[in-house]
């Protein structure tokens, strides 16, 4: 049984949330990767000896095919006329539909391995990380890969024989978002030319180039870089597409000449992911998931005129004016297509299906190729089934592949019989059906333990909510050191339950951390039930402190309204506008809660109404923001004005020491400095002149000093006044919301800070009106409303400037002012810092509110912990692993953010203590004190 000491509860809470945050990856997104399968060759008669895979990183399908107006010349043109001519006369084309996350690593894994890497793979790292499953490159005789150091090493280091794959790549310093992107692709084409040139004097290389089963991989990063820097409708993005198209045309001619027009070369052009209008990718927006696919050469079908076929065009592709059939595929299918074209084994982990619409072969050849594709998938199912059997006490096989007359052996025998009878089309249908059942069978095996694990996680979350509430009652309501009697039978039941659950995980050979899913629910509920008498006493005390004449009815209504607000917050994760509605209702709060006080303190009440109205506007604004230096500078000027006005006000009110005034003016000057460096950087980057070194260095210095200078205030004695402390904190984070913003975020920061300060004053006035000095520190049921307000404000701190449904809504433009060269972790850290600033501000304001109300410093935080995981539990059941990938990614993001915010609320308590340390508020308390 655990102790419910507050510090221990918080520590356990952190461990619990970290462990259970991972639960969705253990349940919904366990990697389906398995080993030990036999290989199955795609075809014994490959149509091509060599294959060129050309990936235009970040190329959207519409930009590859439609006529666009060039922003520089003003002329309407097709950006890829050569590729377009291939589509019209010599190639089969379509759209390759990618999955989320639409990032380079998962996209290339799907293309080259035929395997959709599960989202949890992001924890493995994105750079220099070997692909730990089979790939087309691994099955080739030799692969020449050229391009980015972020992609190539993964496949080389993951190969069984690394000498089989050549990786020719540039340095990371090439990936500078502020400079020209074409040179990245020029490197690839130039070095490929060098390979062919060297072969003239190197017989070994020449023989190797002329061998069968040879793959050339050209990773062209320029389009992606241009899109990130200047957007996918910029001249740079368009020019990069034109450059690639021109050089592919030259390359095709060179290759044909080198191989003496032997017509044994196959070409596949596609992209790993697309690009949103605001220059980002990662989520499941159609602009990110729709990429071009063009294949031509040996073994590839010629285009089918739309006169013979409707062409499969929809509103999206009709404007491309391509009178040929469009053939869409899933991205993983491309790996199967490439394997077939050069006669490789299907990658053993591939879930791709050979797209027969692209294949130019006899019906028998197609039937055999798709049969072998089905065999490769069935092989995965059989290996997975054996693994699952060995880890289950009772196992039920997948009915469609185990029922009488439908077993795998029977289905394969039927397919072979159809092929022997020359019924190729029927055999293809049977093979495709078997592939479908193999994939759904793998899904069945993958989700075999879902119900059990989800039940444990649910009981665990409710157990944590109960522990948090119990801890709150014992620490702040009952406040009794009276020992309680431990129930030995209850303890025995807990030990037996834990032994059974752990034994089950041991039998399953589950990872060690799975045992936490058993430990936390058992320990939590045992701890709460052991203290059931004290909990009942605490609830009774709260009921007696209620100001309602019918405390039971009031409690039911309060709980009901709290759940409505929490569910509204859940809805707000999908539709930010609901937060605007909540702010609209919040304008009424002072008048409904205590009209007398609201009327008496009318200036504060009116200020509250105005700021609620202003705050409601932010969640109505578009998440996708366009860079506006005017708004950045205007919000910075507003910070300056507020800093100057309140410095003068506090100087007159508190007679501040000269040293304090000097430090305040230093903070104000740092806001000015960041405004200047931001303007210089934006103007230079907009003019395509790169990032000036002095503005980059100056920006870093100003940002770092803005966080360091405030500590100088602690050298004096003035910083004890809460008003001065709030001004110090406001100016400390001001520069962050200048240099790391692209639009109106600075205004949000100012308004968010203002409404929190007004809230502090209103809550203080409301409490003063209803308590006596003797009962001031007593907590009442009504105090849970403040906890809900706190939790609501924590959500606004995030959703006021972004929307987790689209990770891309957090633009990278501002980060380029400090880090111009591609570095995802450093860039992500800066964005994360900016996102967390509102939470730091909330933490400080909540700490000061605790002091002004005279309640224990941890009380409000403890109440927040009691309700926050209701949100997390909602999102746990809203996570999906099928359907649109936007839905899948949104579910993951929502759950992680909700769980992370609950976790972060615990961190905020200690951050609050740091930010308001030493603050004195007379007459209620003299300084911050730590509890227990």
C-alpha cells in the first residue's frame, strides 16, 4: 500500500502518466514487424534489368500535373512537361496515397520496404537510424543511392550486406532552408553522371552497372526544402520542379545511350509525401497524402486513353487535362511494383499489393506474380499466428483462414488449380481475396489482447483519479494525522490480483513495462479502499462547508456542470470554436456567482467581460497563419507600452529601488532588440538573401538574456511585491513571443496574461466577500470551480495559438530566424518552448492566486489533478488505428496532449513555487511556503 503523502503522490503520478501515455502505442500501435519469413520471388521472368526510383521529396500531386501561374513570370505553364509527356504517351500514372505521419522516413520506408511504419517508430529517431526490416534495396543485386544524409544511411545500415548499397550523399550543412534548394538536387544528378563516367575506365563498375536486379535511387530533397522555406506556391518551389523535370529528361537520354537502348530499364517517379499550403507536412491533410506516381519503361503498361475508359478522374484531377486513365495506389504498393519490374523477392515485411494496372505482361504472368505476392503476405500471417499461439493460454485462430474449406492450404490449392486451367483472371481474384484475408488476419492477431489491456488502462486511470481525490481530502480537508487500520483481507486480495495479472504477462512474454499496467490499478484502488473511512469523513466535511441549503443536490449539479465543461473541452480539441462559446458564457460568471461583488467591483468585472470577448476571438482565427512582420512589431510595441506604463506605475506606488528600475528597463530594451533582429531576419529571408549572421547571433543573445536578466531582480528586495513579480514574468517571456512568432501570437500572449491577472483580482474579491479570517484557508466544494477554470485556461494556453489536429499549424518560419539549417530536434525544441510559455505564465498566476486567497499552495493544483484525466480517458477511447490517417493522427495527438497536460500540471506546481518564490501578500500570508 502506498503512502498518500502529497510529494509521493505527485511522484507516482508522474511515473503513472509517463507509463500510461505509452499505453496507446502498446495497444493500438504495436509494431507489426515480424521476422523469420521465407522469401518469395515476384517473377521468374523480370521485364527489366535495372530500375530507377526517383523521389521528389515533398512534391504534391497537383503541382506535378496541373497548369500553374508562375509568380515571377506571370505566365501559366506546366511545371513538368517531360513527365507530363510520358503520362500522355508512354507511362501509367496515378496518385500514390501515403499514410501518416507524412514525413520522409515513414514515406520512404513505405515506398522501399512496402511497410507502413507504425507511428511509435518516431521514438527510434529520424536520422542515422537503420531500417530494421526487409527492403527492395536489400533484395537487389546492387543499389546506388544518392541524396540526403537523413534518408540514405537508414537503408544502407539496415541491409544484410552493406556493400550491396552505395550511399552517396551531401553534408547536413547543405540543407539550409534560407538558401537555394536546387543545389541539393544538382548534387544528385552530378554525382550520378560521375558514376556513369567512371565506369568508362573502371571495368568492375561497368560490369556492376550492367548487371540485372540493379536499382538506382535518386532522393531529390530540393522541392521539400523550397516548400518549407517559401511555400509550395512560391517561385522557388515551382522552379525546383522544373529543374528536376529537365534533368530527368536529360538523364533518360543518357541512360538509354549508356545501355544502347536495350529497353530493359524501368522508371518510377513519385514522392514520399506532399506539402501543405503553409509549407509543412506530417499530418493527414490530402495535400500531404496525395503524391504523384508515374511509371514507364520495361514491363510498364502504356497509358489507356480516357475515351476507352472514363479515366477514374475526379474533381481533383479533372483540371489536369490528362485524357488518360488515372490509376491510384497505396504507397506500399510501389515496393511490390518495383520488386516485380526487376524480378526481386517481395520484401518480407511488405503489405503492398502489386498494382496490376501498371504491369504490361500476359495474364498468366500477372496471375503468378500476384499469387507470389499473396504467398509473401500469407507467410507473415503464419509466422505471426505461431507467435500469438505461443503467448496465449487459450487461442482462437482467425476464422476466414481456419474454417473448414477456407484454410490457407485449401485457398492456395484452389488458386494453383485455376492457374493450371488457364483461368488467370479468376485466380487473380482469388489471390487478391487471400491477400485481403491475410492482411485482416494480421490485424486480428495484432489486436488479440486489446480488450484486456484497455480494461486495465481504464481501471488504472479511474484509480489515479480516486487517489488524487483521496490525497486532496487527506491533505487539505481532513488534515488528520490519525492512523488508520490496514485491512489484511483487502491487502491479500490486492496481492493475489497482482500475482495473477503479472503471471499472465510473464506467460505472454510481454515486455517488462507491461507489468505497470497491472501494478498501478491494483495499488491505486487498494490505497483508496484502505482509506475509505477517511475519504467518507472528508466528503462529509466538504458537505458541511457548502453554502447551499441542499448540499447533495448542489454537489450533483456541480459534478454535472463540471462534466459538461470537460466534454466541451474534449469537443474543442476537434473544433476550437467551442472555446469561444465557453468564453462567451464566462463573461456572465462574476454576475451569476456574486452579483453584489461584481457590481461593487464594476471596473474589474467590466475588464473581465472585455477580455473574455477578446480571448474568444483567438479561437475563431485561422490556425494557419501567414507571416506578418507588421503584426509581430505591433504586438511587440504593445508589450513595450505595457512594460513602460506599469514600470512607471509601480515606481510611484512602491518607490522601487533604482537597481530594480534599471533591470526592468533592461528587460524592456530586450523586447526592442528582439523586434529589431526579427525585422532584419524577416526582411532578409523574404528577399531570399539568407539569414544574416549578426541577426541570428543577436536574436539568440536577446532570447537567452530575456530569460536570464529577470534573476537580477532577486538581488534586491522589491521583487517580493506580487505586482512587480507579474511584470517581471511578463517582460521575461515577451521576447519569446516576438522572435518565435509569425503573426498575431504576440497579441494572444498579452491578452492571455491580462485575463489571468484580472481573474486573480476577481477571485480574491469574491472570496473576501464570503469568508472570515478564521475560515479563509478552509477549502469548500465551490473551490473546484477554480480548479476547472485553471484547467480550462491551460487548454486555452495551447489552443489559443494552434490546433493539435494539425501539427503543421505551428509554422517553422519563426525558427528559421535562429536555426536556418535543417535540424528537426533543435527546431522542435524551440517550438516546444514557445508552446510551453503560456503554461509557465499560468503557473505563476496560479501561485499568486493561492497566496492572495490564503489557501494552501498546492490545493488548487491537487484539485486540477482530480479532473484532468477525465479528458485523457475520453481521448484514450477516441484513438483509432484505421480510417483516414488524419483521424488516426488526430487521435494520437489528442491523447498525448491531454495526458501530457495532466502530467505538466504536476510540473506546474513546482514551477509555480520557483516563479513566485519570496512573494509577499499582506495580510493573509507573508511568503510562499511549501506544504508537507
